[in-house]
C-alpha cells in the first residue's frame, strides 16, 4: 500500500512539473543595460529559468523614475534597480536579492579634467536627481572637496544616455557602469575615480518587487531567485570563463576584450553579490547617503524596513 502511494505521489509530482514546463509562469523584469545583467543572460540561455517553469522577459529601463513607476503600477513584476530607488516606498516595495555592491561605478570625465576640483561649476550627468547613484557621486565629490551646489547635476537616464551626454558636450562627467565605462575610455574620456575608492560597503543594485505581488506569487519569486543563484554559480565556475565572455559579448554587443574585462570585474572585484546575498551594512550606507543628500530623509533608518529575505531563504534551502 505504501509503495503504491509513493508511486502515486511521485507520478503527481512529475505531472505537476510537466504542467509547469508546458505552461511556464511569465515574468516581466526590467533592468538597466550593462554587464550586471549577466546572471539573467545566463539563466535565460542555460535553461535555469525554463527548468524551473519560468519564462522571463528582460526589458531595458530608460531611467529610474520610469522603472519604479512601472513596478509600482504592476506593469513589470521585478525591477533590477539601485537599492536607493526603493527607499521612498518601504511599505509597498522591498528588496529580495542582492545583485551587486556598487563598487564598479567609474567616474568618467573629459580628457582635459585631471582632478575632481576641476569639476567645480561643471554639468555632471546622472540617472535621476534624487535617486539611483546620484548620491554616490555626490559623496565622491564631497570627499574631494566639492560641496553640493558647486556643480550641476543633469538628469539624462541610464549609463548609455549619460555617456551620450558626455559625447555631445552636455556633461563634463558621469558615473558609468561596465561596459559603458570601457566605451567611454575608448572614446577618449578619463577614469577619475571609482565608487569603491570611497565606499567600502554599499548595496548597489537589488532585485525588487511589490510586497503585494510577492505575497500572491511567492512560489514564482522563490523559483526566480533559485535560478538567479544557479546562474551565479555557473558564472563563477572557472570552466565556464570562455563561454561566459562570449555570452556577454553577444548580449552586450561589445568586443571580446570589453566583454572579458566586464567578466573579470564582475567576478574579481566581487561586484556581483555571491549567491545573491544582500549586504545589510551596505544597505545602511545607502540610507546614510540618502539622509545626507536627499531633499527629504528616508522614512526609516533601519535597513530591515526595506527588505524581506524570506523568499531568498526558501530558494537557498531548496
């Protein structure tokens, strides 16, 4: 009797898996263009999503404001976004996964600029004036002796848009992520500093969702996290180095050299959060910068108000 019951249970499980694969859960994800999307690329191309019954569509975010508005309105399910972007909405949005520590953002400037002091009075391109990495840039400049107001912040959008603003002469500099920073360097711009020079602990991008959506789609979110972590493990495996570089070159539409540099920085500088872990002290730094530079203080200074790791813990336990 027990053997027969076990067979029935196993058959039911296999049938459930087959059904999930036949009709996968569709997820709408929005992130910014760049190498930080490597885990999503890998999970899409190596079957880590499909093997978990997920069909993940990745859209490019034009800017933080548009991305967060789409998340809040339910037009997307998951935002791959700066931790800072969700801080104004602790009761509505939350972080469930760490993507990167923000240490790879490079301050790229015109070739005639050799020191931060020369940025005084200059226009600097940012994603948005009061979100994203604008406060990281402000902290970098403050430590170099430039107070807020001694330069102009110009909101233009994502990393590629910021590079375009520099190329057009609209901005003298900007914080750029990989591989856009490499493209800027190839175009003759100078790397003045990186965010890692001033911030040892900083939670950069995260996976974020609406609390209400996550509660209704808990199993789907857990499977998404599990696929992301599996993709990270694949990326960190030395035997996948060459294939990973080829994948990045293809998906980012860059040369092998640029893709190789992005891969080395993603892994070698621990820019990608290992196992997708959230850096709680890094979240605290984000809160401190917002309290220091934002027009209005964050609703709470306690990091726990902005994340829920229960879905991540379920995914890791599996």
